[in-house]
């Protein structure tokens, strides 16, 4: 197929969707296509990590979107404050729609690819653009009839499915990133795909395993749990990556606990060489650690149903154990028992580039 022009819309909260966009950008360029730009949402206090603009091949435009607020005491998402904080920002969302419209008029892309940004779904529903859209996210697996939800959590399931459907409004196809293969669901325009992992991951050659644990935190207030465990176990070396706008790039809490600002390459290099990893169960971080064959401790944010589901998926595959209080004792005990099928997972990852290029080209051709 002749070279396509693609426009990305990306949810900028956290790092997962940004990482997926970087990976697909590279895949499309290698196939002879072009990404003309990315409209990236930015909510509240967070800045889009510098590594995204550094590695992305096209201009990046920032827009305001939904901002999730974490309660520093309960360490959970505070839904009432989240809703209240966003109710007065509707004019900013209208400005974001104008930015998307201007990008379509200026670049005339052949396809829009939306990485789980609700503004993309709402824009498609209200403006009905002629340009076809693909929606990409691991959350689309929650719409798959074979997905194994935990028992109970009825309201959370409905809420998650509602939000996920919202981001997929107007999409000709919804690509569900998954840690394992599953059958497509044509009635839902749903295709199961491997995780999207960045090029930098595949260029890293792990060295001898180093005696430290690596931690990734979704929100800097969650560092309290890590510090509590560290005080009981000061001899265990920990490197922790967080998104703390008030901290220096590197903050040494003491000789064996160090906090780092987000940095894609350094984070991956440490991951490749650590003994084990702690994560708040973000899908992308879990997939990267599983690629390197690293034992995982998944510590979902309280009341964060999506992360709880991710952690259960990792546990079913034998890749992780779960905690709710950053109890690294569980990781220490799990490391010698780790038996995850890393070769099979790497084979699943190896199929990603061919599958994604085929899906983009098919939708652009109206197939």
C-alpha cells in the first residue's frame, strides 16, 4: 500500500499510552507510512515526559483533558474530586476539539489512531469526521467475552466498560492489547493484539543481574509505602521512578533508596538488570518486565479496578504476585519460585509489528 499519513490522539496521563504511541510510530515509519502529528492530552499537574517529544517523529500538540486526582491519605483515586475538578473545564475540552479539527484540515491524514483518549471518542461522536479511526488500548480486552473479570465489582465493571466504549466511539476497529492471544470479536469490531513495546527495549542486552529492586509509581504520593518497607529493610537496594514535579531529577533518600524522574531509556536499562520489579500494575510496565523475564510485584492503586485486573492477569500467567501495601517481602519470596514462560511471551511480542501494520492498512483501505 502507498504511504499513509496518520494522526495520533494520545492520553498523556501516566506513561503507558505514550509508550504505545512511540512504538506504533516506529512500526508505521518502517512500513513506509508517516505520522503527521500527535494531539496529546495533559491533565492537571503533570507535564508530558520529555522523552516522548524527544523520540516521537512528528510535532506534538498538548491539549487539556480529564485529570484524575489521587487522595494522598487513602492512596486511591478520589472520584468525587475528580468529577468536580473536571466539570468546570468543559471550555478547555472544546478547545481540544478545535485543535483536532485544525490538524485534520491541515494534514488531511488517511487515518486517525486514538490511544484511549476520551476526547478522541467524543470528537468522533460529535464531529463525525470522514477520516477513519482506530482505537488502541489494552482496556478493550475488558469488552472481550472471554476476559476473566474478578468476582464481584459489578459497578466497577460497568464503569470501566462505559469509559472504554467512550474512548472507542466512532472507531472502525478497536485493537485490544493483551498479554496473551485471543480470538477476534467481529461483532464488536474488536481484534486482540500483542503489547506495543518501544524499539529501545529490543536494543538492550541485559547484563549480569544486579542486586536491586526497581519500582515504578503511577503517582508520587505512593512513595510512602515504599519508604515504610525500606525503613524495615534498609539493606535492600531500591531504585524508584516517579512523576514528582517538585523533586530533583535524582533524589537519594539514603544510601540504598533512590528516586528518579521518569526517563525512558534509563528505566528500561535498569529493568533489564534488576532482580525484580514493583509496579502499580500499569499494563505497559508489566509487559516490559515480562519481556525481560523479571519477577513482578503488582501493587494496584486502591480502588483502581483496571490495575487490579491487570495484576490478576499477571498472576494467572505466573509472572507476578500481588500486594496492596507495597509489601516487598512477597517479591523477595517470589523471586526463587518464578517460572513464567518467557519464550512464549517473546514470540507473541514478535508478531506485533506485522499485525499492527496490517490492521492500519486494512482500516485505511476500508476493509
